[in-house]
C-alpha cells in the first residue's frame, strides 16, 4: 500500500469534486488562476498567483498573496501576506 499523502479537496461551482496530492518533497503548493500554479482555479475572483499553502509542518499554513478579491477561511477574511494555520476540514473560499 502506498504511503498516506495529505490532499487538498477542490469543489467547483458546478459541484465537481477534485483532489490534489500535496507533495511532501516540495512542501509548498501554489494556488491561483495562472496555469503555472500547482492548483489552478479558473475564476475572475482568483488572482493569477493568489496564495501559497505551506505543508512542511502541521498544521499547514496558507498565505494569501493577492489584494484582489476576498479569501475566506470559514467566515473569517484572510488578510494578504499573513500566515494563517489550516486544520483538517477547514474550508477556504
């Protein structure tokens, strides 16, 4: 059996669910609208290079890079350039 890997679950507006395996060797995952990101989100509300997920430690942490739009963790607005811990089953929008 392969070793367990953490995953990032994505849910598109149409309800389609996808999973992205977090690569422990890299330790970071880039998220944004630009195709050079690890996780590409095709939405006008998402900046080309919107956020970085740092999963080198537990809990992992997210840093929003963009001042464009709003990134929500639950009901809390995440400010740009602030490292925020994420826990299992936290919901980002």
